[in-house]
C-alpha cells in the first residue's frame, strides 16, 4: 500500500481559520508532522490514533532540520501512511512547502497541497487593517524579513529582496522580520520612504493574546524596543496601517485579554468555551470532572423495556438525554410509550436535547434548579415518576416528590469522576496571578477543583482571581469552602454565566 502526503496550511493561529479541507485531512491522517506555531487546538481534530510529531522551527532552536523533515515525509509515506504535514499559515508562502513538495516529487511520493490562510492577510485583518483600500492603495507586496539577515545567517538561497523596486504607494507586508526591524526601517528611509509612513506590528496575530503596536517609520523601532516586542510578528508598512485605531474589532471584544479557566467536564466544555472565546477571552480548559458510564446499564435497560408503566419522566440534563437516547437505540422500545408518559425537562438545553431525539416535551421548568420543576407537575400523588440522571446528585427533588405521594424511581445514567488533566499547566498560572477568572458550573466542579490546592494555595488563588458561579447552589458550595463568588449567573445556564462574566469581569 502506497501512502500519500498532504501539505496542509494550518492558518495563522485561530483554529477557526483552518479550512474544511484541512480539517478533513487531519481526521484521516496516520501521521501528523506539525510546526512550532501551529495552535495545539488544531491538533484536537487529528485521529486519536494518529502519531503526532513536532518538527517546527522556533527562532534560534530547530527541532529538526529541513533535510530531516523531508526524509521523514518520504519514509512515512513509503510505509503506506497518510501524512498530514501541518504548516503554519500557507504551505507555499515562506513555509518551505515548495522544497518539501520537490523532495516528495523526486522520490515519486504522491502529494497534495491544501492552501491555508496566511498571516500576511489574517493578522492585519484581525487588527482592522485592510491591505488594500480604494482611496489609499491598490497594491500589496509581501516579503520575508529573514532576507535582511543575509544568506550566511538565515540559510536562505536565491535572489535577495529588491527593496528599491517596491513601490512606496503599496502596502508592504513583512513576515519573519521582527529581528531585523531596525535594518529594514533604515533601508526604507534610504530609499526615500516618508518617515511619517504609518507602521503596524501585529504580534501573535489572530491568537487570543494578539498585540498591535502602531507608529511610523520615524519612531516604530524605538516603540518596539520599549514595548519589548518579540517574534512572531507581522509588520505592515503603508498608509493603510494607520486605519488600525478606527477599524480594530478583534481587540475590542469585551473579554479580550482576559484569561479564564473552565472547569467543566471536557465533554460539556466546548460550547461554554466557545461563548467565552467569541467574547475575546483566552480559555484554559481544566476539567475537574469527567463523565463515566455507570457500573452497569442493566437497570436502565430493564427500565426502557417497561417505560409504559410510568406517568412522568423527568430529565435534568442534556447529558442524561444523550445517554438515555444511546440506550434507547439499543433496546428499541415502542414509540407508543410517548402516548402515555409525560415528560419534563429542566432547562431549555435539556428540552432541546429531547426535541432533537424526536421526543415530546410536555413541560419545561421555568427556573433552572431541579426543585423548581415541582410546580410544573401539578399533583403527583399516586403517580409513577422516572428520574434518569447522574448517579450522584442532590436528593431534594426525589425526596420532595415522594413527600407529595409519588412513587419515584431514580436510574443512574452516568457518574462523574475527578479529573485533573492540565493541572501542571494551569496551577502555576493560577498561583502566579495570571488568570482573571475561574468558572464553576456545578458543586462537583468546585469540590474537585479545590482538592488540587492546599488551603493556603486556595487563599492565594482567589485573592487575585475571581470565582464565577452558575447559580445559587454552586455559589453556596464555594462559600462553604471560604470562597466568595464574585460573579453569579442570573439563570443557571452557560449562556447566562458567560453574559455575567462579560458584565462584571
């Protein structure tokens, strides 16, 4: 079996800028060779079984030489592997993708090129800088700043950049030029570029910690030195660079520059993280719990075979609906049970999950706490109520139902277990005070988060970092551990919690 290599552009940083084609290739690749500047979150789309190898180059430190990378591509493909060569930006723009393609062609290795969004376009766009503008310029020149170092330092070969031939009326985009900024600016001045020509330097363009520095050819070098600007950075020189202050949109997001820890289970965290990131926050996922199956599905399967015996079925979470639906498809009870059983959902997300399965939703709780469902049920005396939910949950709802005369059966759908994945990354940041907020979406996330910290460490963390709670019950758990919730959602939903964080952080 003969393998194949895909030279895939990963984009400049924002994982949302990876193309659909690139994502598809990642999901099929046996081997992924990725660059230093590729966002690690992009790698989450690779198959769990894929072999991931970092082959990227950081200024002054090369993991592997280009010759080694070429050999690895050839060997892997000749071993019958599907290889994704994941390159920052676009593989054919200053990414040595052409050299890698030449090597593959010389060895008869089949390959395809999957273009990517280059930082030359994306970084200025995220900084509010249009590279062309009808009133300002209709030309763009993209060059590499490495050429300024000279072939002896950069290893570059071929003709040098012809700086004198670059039009002063065009937009000049320089990639990999931060280390040679002073040399480049002096060269342009000698070529009679006006010293008041606007300049913008975008560091970590499209990432959630993007920084933009503006100035002119007169003062940009001094400003960059004072600000301590370091690579990776994209340099924009030309009249359009002056539009940053008016058109910047990315850096004006309400949570831009904020660092927020999400403690929700990984299976549940993506939607919440997306809401925060849409608002500009840098999200650090630190799941303190994970969802696990119950010791046995036998009780649930037996219940599914006699659903028609119940008068009410109450779902308390979308997770519970999903597990119930998975077992439903295995057991295949008759859909006629819905003619007898009435259903209640706690919260709109749970109701949506039920509706997506084609199940009727008789009642939806107006409030987002389990005990608030009781008014929706009316009289339950003598009624048989099925409560499928997590194996460990508050007893208030079943106790109150029984007190009102209902026959309640609680069926475990899943259990939560402690999870500390990412502790080594997040704990130093929390203790160092570089996190703005830690979010808690259930009491279990509080208790499992705190188990990783001594009492002294807890005080140190929350002296500088705000605790955000999804609702009164979670807030009470925080207070019981001596932590004041600085932010509490108005309703117990991730949407309401995200809105409260935007308002108060």
